[in-house]
C-alpha cells in the first residue's frame, strides 16, 4: 500500500506540539500575520478544511483581538 500525502496547509505559529497540547495558542497578531501571508498568495481552502480552522483559530482570535480594526480583519477572513 502506498501513502499519498496531498498538499496541505500547516500553521504552527512557532508553537510546538507539546505546547499546543498544554494549552498554548497563537496570539491574534500571529494569526493576522499568517492570514496576510495567505492573502498574498491567494491560497484558497476547501470549505471542509476551512471550517475547523475558523472554529479553532479565527473565532477565538477575533474575541482576543486588541482593537476593532484587527477584529474586523480577522472576521473578514471567515467570509
């Protein structure tokens, strides 16, 4: 049997797997910086891939955004 590893998006935000399991999460600034890089390349995700990213990272980041401009930007990424 052959394992095929399709292209995928991996965002670690500098957090190790152990740190993530211990509860560490990226800051709103880190998420916004990653989102800007995605926008530069116009990377599009399938809806089924995007949903867990929105739920796990973008929604919490929106609540912890430091100002309305950042909150609006993060919210725009979920559309």
